[in-house]
């Protein structure tokens, strides 16, 4: 059986990558809009309602407008924007989140794709909150370093032009941003971890195309726990998950080299989770491909879950 799929916003970074994932799929028929009509609301509505699954790879306001165009109850929307990630009626598209999440994605017709930074943060903290090791009121801070592709086509063009000309030396060093402390991923980071205190989040963009790592320090002594307990909770939570790998406590392979490779999960749908620690403190780390499990790969994985096919098909 072939499923029909439409990508609204097919020319953006996420949309293009979704098309790459689907290109070799014999079970998928991709509906395409004439480039000259991509802003034609009537044509977009026709294709959205003709699809079994429609991906919204659009800015928030445009994603809300696109969702309002859908009146076919068979059409499943998977929204890659921030617009619906904390709204009732929208399943959060992270199958590994908690027991029952796959069933919610399978049954839902409205799925909100997680953000890249948020995916890593949530996968680190949700198991620990659920296990009672990190109380919901804990003040957590996190730092994320990501490749410039996370900024979309405009930022990609900026970095690639600078590389070609050498005209913008400031882009060669890491650049912290989100300095107003209102990063758009923070609401979902709270909503889907169970944290009640707003995390202090510092994202950093680096001079590399893709790859992302989030780190979150925890004072184990203050929490009344141990690095071993944190690690055990993560191992238990992700037991049997094909895309989540919890690495050994104080991962010897990383410590031997002395540096953490942010890009080691690139070109995969994998997330690797680490606990580095001394006797009383821990740094939790998660790395992923910000264009894969952090965006397009996650969207295709959610589609597979919803359709009831092999979860890793095409990934």
C-alpha cells in the first residue's frame, strides 16, 4: 500500500531533508506543488487534504495557517515548527519520551515535531524527573552547541559565503546566542520533562555544518543522589530503544581522547547519552544530528510510528 505525503515548505532545510529520506521509499507517493503556486492557498489546501501525511516545514505563523486549511479527517499533520509543541490535542513527536507516547503518535492526527535542542535536553532530563532523582522544582541549566545549519537557509548562506571569502572572521569562533533567555525551545523543554522551574538555557552556534550536543550539570550531593543512580535510570528508561544509546558511565572512550565530539552522530537518527561525573557532581550530555533526529529524521520516525510501519524505515 502506498501512502501519499505532502511537504508544505519543501524548499527549506527540513523539507529538503525529508524529501531525501522519502526518495527511496516504495511505500510513499510524494505530492509536489508547482513552485509557482507554492503560495497559492487553494492549491496548498488541495494537496494538504489529499495527503495521508502532511509535513509542515514552515515558520510558526504559516504553520498555524496551514493547519487551519486541513479539513480531511484522514490527513495527519506533522508540524516541524514551534507552533504546536505544547498545545493540547497535538501529540509530541518523540516516541522515546515515556510509556504510551508511541500509542499517542499512532492514534493522533496532529503531531508536533520536537526542536533539536529540546530533543536532547528532554531525553536527558525526563527519565530522571520520572524516577524522582530530579525533583520538578529543580533549577537546571543547560548549554547546547550546534552546527550552523540549525539556523536555516539564511544562516547557512551566511557561513558558506564567509568561508568562501573570509570576509567575516567573527563567524570562525563559537557564537553564544539567545541572550535574552527566551529561546523558543524552552517551553517544550519544561512541558515535556515535567520541570516546573524554567531552565537557564545557553545555545551556541559553531562554525561547522551540523551536529549538536546539549550538556546539563547536576549537583548530585544537593539532589541526594549519585552519578550511578542517574546513569542507571537512563539505562532503564531507554532499554530496547533502537535510536537511543546510553554510553557507559564516565565513558572511557571519550575520556581517553579528552574531548567530546559534537558531530559523532551526524548522518544518523541516533542519540547518544553520557554521564560524566566525579563523586558528587555530574554532567549529562546528549548528542545528535540536528538535521536528523533533531528535525527531519524525527519527523519521518513519527510518520512511521503513525502509519504503523517499521519505525526505522528510510532512516
